[in-house]
C-alpha cells in the first residue's frame, strides 16, 4: 500500500473511525492499492457535528474580513503545492497530470472568488420613514454538510468549502469513498493557513454516512454533487428533515452541430469535450446532434479522436466496473445497428495492464431510442444522432430528462440565438464544448441535473450559504409613529 490508511478529520485532529472498518482505495491508472479509507458510522458523524457546533460559536462571530485572510493564505498554499496536489488527484482519480493540474488551478479560482465575498455581501440600509431605518445582514446558517463525487477530488470540494466557510459556516465534508485522499490535503492546507479546529471536518464513508447527514438534526444545510439517482434521494431525505438542500445530479449533454460550423474548431472541441477527463465530467459531450450534412466534420472528429491515446493524453476511468459498463453500452449500440466509427473497447495500456482504460469512441447512426442516446455513459464516448433541421435537433435535445449543458456549433449568430433560447439546459455553449461558467458566474443545471433553488457556486453561493436578517431601527424620539413604525 503506497500510503498509510487514512482517518477521519474531526476538530483539527486525525481521528480513527469507531467502526474499524475500511475500504481499499485503488489507483485507476494501474490498479495498485493506494490506501484504505474508513467506513464511518453515525457515531463518528455525531463527533464531527459536535466539533463543528463548538467551532461555529467563535467562527460565526469572527468578522468576514478576518475569516477571508485564511483563504488568501490557502490560495498561496495551493499554488505552492500545485505539483504534489495534481499528482495525488491523478493517482486517485486516474485523469492525466495536465487535467489534474487544471483541476487544482480551478480550485485556486474558486478560492479567489471566495476571497471577494466581503466585497459582495455588504447589506443594504435605507431610511424608510422619518428617523426609521431598515437594514439587511447576511448571517451564516450553522453546521452545513457537503457531499461530493469521485470525478473532481479537488475542484468539487472547493466548490463548497471556501464559500461556505468564508460566509461563517462550519462544515462536515463527505468525500467520495473512492477518492478520499485529496480532501485530507485540503484540510491540511487549511490548517496550515490558520483555519481554527472544528471549522472543517471530514467524515469518510459511503451511503450510511450520507443518510446520517440527511437525518442529523444539527446539520442545517446539505449540498450534494453526484448522480441523479442519489441526488434525488438526498434532496428528498434531507428536505424531509427540514434542511436547506441543493443537489446537483448527472447529465446527458447534447452538442448540436449545424452544417455551417467551422470544421476544425468543431472537431477539436467535440473531441475534447467527450474525451477530456475520460468523459467523466458532468459537462462532457455525450450526444452530438448532426443537422443536415456534416459528414466532413464527423470525419474530422474521428481523426481527432484517434489522436487521443489512452495512457498518454487520455486517463483511466474510475474502476473495472465503470470500464465494463461503458463497453457494454458500446456493444449494445452496435448490436442495435449503430456504426462504431472509432472503437475504444478492449484497450490495454502497456505497462499498466491492470489500469481501467477505455479508448475514445465515436458511434454514428444512433437513434434517440437507444440507451447510448438516452443514458449518462460517463466515459469517452460520443453518440451521433442525425436530424434534418434545427427544430428536430432541438426536439431531441429537449426530450432528454437532464439539463446540465447543451452547445451549438455554427457560424450564424441568428441560429445560435435560436438554439440558446430553446435548449432545455442550464448552461449553454456557443462553439464551446464544455461551457463551464467561470467565477463570478454560477454553475448549475436544470431539470434532472439539479434539485433545489439557485446554484452552488459564484454569486448564487451567497443565498445558499447564508440567511438574511432584516432589522428596523428608530432612535429619535421625534420620529413619527405610524402604523408601520
Ligand atoms: P454518486 O452519486 O455515486 O456518489 C456521490 C456521493 O454520494 C458519494 O459521496 C457517495 O459516497 C454517495 N452515495 C453513493 N451512493 C449512495 C446512495 N445510494 N445513498 C446515499 N449516498 C450515496 O456519484 P459519483 O459516481 O461519485 O459521481 C459521478 C456522478 O456525479 C455523475 O452522474 C456526474 O454527472 C455527477 N456529477 C455532477 C456534477 C454536477 O455539477 N451536476 C458534477 C460532478 C459530477
């Protein structure tokens, strides 16, 4: 085992789980055993909530200008340890080093945004009648929880930690049980930056801990990022115990390619979107709707896809199960009559025979009823569906129950505008295959890709992680008294 077994992190200390049960953590790159992470219980969660409650007393009363200083230091520590943090993300998640580095760079951008929060949350004040003033102030909510998925071990925890903590909350983080190592590094760096003990606590585990978080009476808000199936469970269960909940789910993103699209720009963007992070992004292109004759572009996409080499510029998928699931989708589409133009099945990387690799895969002549057209595959696979015109393309996009992202490739502003207005997704790209809004814009989809109000990042984070206090004051005895004041 490359690293020692890890513990939970409670009240600023590494704390073994009371269960003494562990789950092995393997690197998708080569299948090697990296570490073991605890499968914690409700009792471990109770300890963490107690620590977070205690820390809240002081942290919530610390002025935001002081809280934010810690995150300025955290940002410089992320920069200092960039290479080591990127290598760890690569090892536990399986993505390429460049992708892991880009993820840590995004964590820095997220922290920079959190550092701007003192500038954004000044309340309002107004004299509403003679001598009477109304003012608003943002208050932290209390102990909050953040449940995160495997695909971005650094970025997704940093979607929530800097914003929620700068805004005065204390947190329980529940990392994905398959990538638990990067989260502990985040805690270590925050401690080095001066974060008081108990403000951030990490409880490792699986479903049992997620359910205990949803039910815990002292946790006020829950954010969740993961699959739609679990997002629905978390949204329903945590709401049932009267928590504020925002649950981001899975995706099936459609790229609509029009005949006037710029060929090389489209081919490189489509390929990068479907194969980046081995297709394990909620923003990945999964279906391409080819409008009219775009055969030359499809040919170029195949050329680009063949330049994506597993183990070189394409990382591994998360597990053996994931590899088998993705390959099964491809085989099923083939047996239903789709054409496999580039085939990533049975990929083996020399020297990493026990890694979990799927090569880039381009499937043509997919029909909307096939499972590759309907379901989230979460692998480097693009399914091409043909449509006669823009309206048919939109009806295909609109029919999918998800709504994270959609994109259009065209050189016509009018056509782009038509699709922007009608696509049924929360994030839209024009000639961009991965339309992730950058800070201060917020991130979040629609429909089955998100449950709850608002978004999790950017300016929307303020509403989710705070509650508003409205105060009305009257000091002057000469101020008039009327029915309102
Ligand atoms: P997942 O839903 O399997 O797991 C997410 C979290 O939920 C993990 O911490 C896991 O321990 C926990 N969990 C798993 N099964 C559970 C259950 N039955 N009950 C309670 N908790 C459970 O997701 P994943 O496989 O880690 O991540 C991939 C998914 O996340 C994809 O669907 C992807 O689209 C989605 N995702 C969405 C976004 C977004 O912004 N919408 C971002 C990243 C990933």
